C-alpha cells in the first residue's frame, strides 16, 4: 500500500499535505469555533445587565400636590433618594441672582427646571462628592448641606462651597400633567 | 505514556515561564504532544465531552447563582424570575438543567466503554477508581441540585432519599436529623444543599485533574486492549484527537441543543413546576432518569436496610471491578463470550431504568395478574427489577470472575498497528 | 455488532424517557393542534388577548398568577406587545389593564394598608390574601396558581383544554362527593365511588372546581364567536404563553443555533478527515 503511510508522524510530503499546515478548512473550522464561543459568551455577559423587573422600576410617577410650598419630599427612585422641592418665589429669585456668581460647576437656574415651572426642582439626592444624602435647607446658601464632608448647595441645587465637584444631578423627567411628573 | 517532555520553548516569554512555573510545558505535554494510540474509535471521544459538560455546568451554575435565592419562600419564584426577567436567563437555566442529563448520558457511555474495552484493568485501577469517585460525586451533586428549585419533586425526592439514611441501625435517625438540620426537610436543608451543590463540582474538577494525571501515566487504552509498543502506534494528541474530539463534541452539542431549544422539559417531571408542599405527596415520586436504575434496585429488595445496602452496593461493586475480572485479555473485542454477557448487562441496566420509572405493582405484560410469588405478582415490575438486579450483581460477582478463567478468547493482535496492516474486521 | 448496541441503547433510552403511567388514570386527552406547537410555532396575538380576557373575567376570581406581571403582557411575543413601545412599561394597554386592577400597598404617609391601582411593575393581584383564605372560600380546596400551569401538568396545553371542556354527566353508578364535580380528564381513581363493574371503572376524577366556561360568558372584542370551546382554546393559549413567555424566542434562537452547529460539525468533519488522511487507523 504505497500511499498509505503507517506511522505516528506521517511523512509531511507524502501527498503534499502536512496536517499542521494552515489549510483553509482548518481556518474555517477555527473561525467557526471562535464564533460559537462569542455566541455563547454574550448571554453569559448580558445576564448581568439589569433584568426585566429591575427595568420596570426604572421609572416612577409622582403626584406634586403632595409637596407644600417651600417644602421637599424625598422618594426612592432606582434605589437612590430623589428630592422633589417646591421652591418659594424668594428661593427662585436667589437662585437666578447667582447665575453668574463664581461656582465650581456654573449652570444657569433656567437649565435646571422645566420651562414655565421654576418652582419645581427634581434632583437626585446624592451628593456628587462621595454619595451621602444632603440635608434639606442647611448650609450657607439655603439649598442643601451635606454633613459628610461639608458641601453646600444653593436653592438651585448647585455646588457653591465644599469638595463636591458637580451640581446635584437633574434626572430625566417630564410633566405628564400639571400635577404629575414621570421620572426616568 | 509518560515519557520525557519534548517541549521546546520558542519565545522569550516561554523560556522565562518555563524556568519559573512550567505550566506551558505541562499543557504541551498533556494536550499537544501527548502520544495517543492512533486506533481510538468514537467511544473514546466521551472523555473530552465530559470535560466540556463539567465546564458548561460550572459556568451556567455560577451565573444562575447570581440570581437564585436559596430560601424556601423564594427559591421557586427566583427560578421563574430567571426564566422570565433575567436576560437570557431561560437559556442558561435550560442549559444547566438539560446539561445535567447530557452529563449523565456521556458518563454512562464512558463507563460502558471502559467495561467493554477493559480500561479498568491493570495498570489503570486507580484511574478507574478515581472515575468511580467522580461518578459518585456527580450523583450527589445532581441530587442536591434537583432540590434547589423547590418543586414538588425536589422536595419529596429529598424526603425519600434522606429518609433512606434512617435505615442505618442505631445511628440512622440522628444522622437523618443532622442532615436535615431539623425534624423534616426544610429551609436549613435547602441552604446546606445549596452550599454543597456549589462546592462539589469543584471537588469533581480536582478529581478530574487526578483522573487525567492517572491516565497519562500508562497512557490511553485502545480498542485492541494491546499496549502501545512503539511511537509507530501513536499520534500526537493535537491535532489528531483535538479535532476528532471537537467533531464529536459538535455532534453532541446538536443533541444537547435539540433538548434545550425544542424539548427542554421532557427529561424532567411536570410535578416539579408545582411549588413544594410538605403536606401533599405527588402521585408518583420518580427521581430524575439517571437515578432510575438505582431506584429500581432500592425497591427490588423488600427490606428497607437491605434496599439501601443493595443500592449503594451496586455502586460499590464498581470500585472493586479491577480485582473481580480475572481475564488476561483486556478488550471484549477478543472475548466473544464476555461480549454476550456484557450486552445482557447493558440490557439489564436499561430494564432497571424502565422499572425505576414504573409503579412496582404495575403489570409488565398487559395480560393481568398471574400468580403471587411471595410478596408480589410475578407479572409485576418488582419481580422484573429483582431479576435485573440479580443479573447486575451476578455479572460483576460471578460472571466476570469465572469467565476470565474458563473462556476461550480470540487471538489478540501483536500490536496496535498490526490489525491495521491486516485490515482486520473491527469490533 | 456496533449497530445492534446502538439500537439497543436507543430503545432503552426511549423507554426511560417515557413518563410513568398511572393506573386507573384519566381519559386520553383531547386532540387539538396549537399554533404555538412545533419548532416554528407562533402565538396568535389576538388569541392571547381573548385568552387574557377569559382569565381576567372568569379565572382570576379564584386563581392567582403571582409570577406574571402586567408588564409581561406588553413584552415581545405577548398579548399586548406593540413595537412602538419596546419598553413594556410604556405600553398604554399594559398601563390601562394594570390600572383596572387593585393591589394592596402601604400608605406612605399613615402606614395603613390600602388598595391602590396597579402599575405595570406589579404582578397580577391575588384574589386571596393568603392560602387559608383561599381554602376557606373554596370549600377547603386551594385553587392552584396558574403562573406555570402549562408546564406543571402532564400533557400541558392539551390537559388544560381537555379539563375545561371535560365536564360530563357522571355515569350511573358513580357517587359524586358533594362539593365535587366529575371530570373525565382529571387524574384520579374512582374505584371507591363506583358501584358498577369493577373491571370498568370510569376514567377521571372529582375536582372541586365546577365547570366555568359557557357560551357567551365572555364577550370577545374582536367579534370572535364566544363559545365555551373557543374560550377554552383561547385561555389555554394564554396560560401556555404565561407559563413560558420566552417560548417563541427559545425556538427562534434554537433554529439559528442548530443551523450553526450543523455547519460547524460539517467543517470539523472535513478538518478531521484532512488531518487523518495520511494515517492508517
């Protein structure tokens, strides 16, 4: 049997084919294996992304009639506190007056509420420094004061003094009616 | 065969690594250059398949644990949450549940391959015993895993199996209470089964490491049962067997996928989708299919302790098999009489599996009752189980010891290469 | 020899995979071909909507579905899915259907238990606060939760369909326990209640649920004639969907996976043959 080679490492030149040579078929099979591995890996990675029930609680609706003028209500949203504050005219005026004052994260008050509704501030109640919950009304600017490291926020939720780098975050929200907001 | 290493580090990094921790050398010697008999048939691909299935079970299991809640009030709901809300949760859960069945299909074929080709015989006794240990650990892992969804079968299956320990004289009851962590299967039981179910697969992985090490000392057996005589009888593991195993794995995955995607619940039991109720026992408590033969053996013996001993004895007898089989010839390819007994053994195992699924008093042949033999009708699954159990034990304890001494085997080839040259008829 | 062994093994597996048969059991289930069966099955969205209406108006009075949420109705493949609203929580039908239901909650100001309209994040409301109340209202029997009922019964959809339409007059000689109803598809052993020929015990059993479906009991908004048969088929489809909302996604994914695996096997086969070409084995 001249062309059948009996041996452990067959003669690579016996019929011009070395089993270690990168034949197209081996490359194709290898590529298919990589593709299969990727197809298997994706579900294993994606399962750690937020699941259906977590996403269901991603948005909430809130009834603004619950908040008296000058007061704030704190609700839980996506596991974090959310401040809904009903500002008095004086607080709104104070915020606008300071629009051009030097501050770490300059932002006009107008950009932090919905048009035509300056009395309603909706902010994520987490200090942008390291995540503590600021207290209502404290500090030098009448907005909020974070007791952990002494950050002062004004009546627009902007950082004025202290270690926090950014203003309190305004989440994505919309008025579904004059008295109801949908957040998230 | 563990000869000396032929690895030669090529790159600077390889040389650096080789003098500090020769893992690349180890991988090369074990999986690339390892001289493997060139005549291995497809029955030899199941080792690779088993390694893959262990990997799949561990990976899918770890992911499931990110979402599962091991508390009696939340377990069932958390599994349904995985099925409905976790991204691809349904896929991962069905892969894990059906993966267990595929794992057992592969292990049974692997064991039968070893029985037929005499792979348990000297010098591979320790390899065989490690394999039996892996099998035992697999069964413990699978049993505890099935309890976790906390369905009716999960709960009542746990009750039945843990109650078996009560059969042990003197210490039985305290051991059962100790295992339960209470007076019945309840939350403490679920939690410890969860912990152990997470642990044991890693113990299995460790024993698999020893198993492969023990294999690599003498090297693989082969269908002729004849030892490798020279390098001419072997090929390097890569690419010859990496690709062949790859092909076999790919075909096995087609079978796996057909269960996962088109019939994911057929190997299970509908009752396990009913949340566990300690006050209501399902009409028929059946274990998962891979335990059915042992369940049949358990019920074949009318005495509780006797049944337990027979069931564990059926696994125990495997451990001493290398010393029971007296044949000088390894492979049943050259032992025609033994081959016949082996086939009947396989049939007996299948019959035991069937009996495990049936009610003991049901009639085997639908001609109605015949006559009462001791405690049951002759035409009942109890008696069929007894016959099959008797053959199961007789095969190991009587047939194999005697056959090796009295049979007339066929002439065994001189070497692995010899039958290839002679174009001898296979199998 | 090899073939014989494979055939034997296949035969054996066929046995083992078969279900344990009950003695004295129930009648063979009614036949019906469902659109969602088979590897290329699909749910009919209109049927799922009708089925949901049957559940909501008839079954939900006693049967909870604690693991199904209003948002699930608007998920892909569900009865009220609308591609315009990929986020099921925005789907107006799901929100409206949820708002129709009342769920228990705690008043955030007073701390008192209250009932409020459900949102898409809520599960279907349970008609009873706990198991004891459920049993008390149903003569001691517990109406099972229907979240996974199609997977929890042997025969699945066929069983549900048969059971709902399987109430027949009990044959003469059968003593029906008061408060129970005879159904020939409900598994049971009626030997004790049968005074006729002991070799011919009628199939079926007694269950605590009276027949529920009747012609015209539920009005279908799409104009489909509302016969008991139609209601049974529609609610069965709905319950099957609810038991496994990802069924169709599973089959679709499976089709792609199988094709890929077959191609992969073919490639590996040729790779294997190429490698082994020069080795006598």
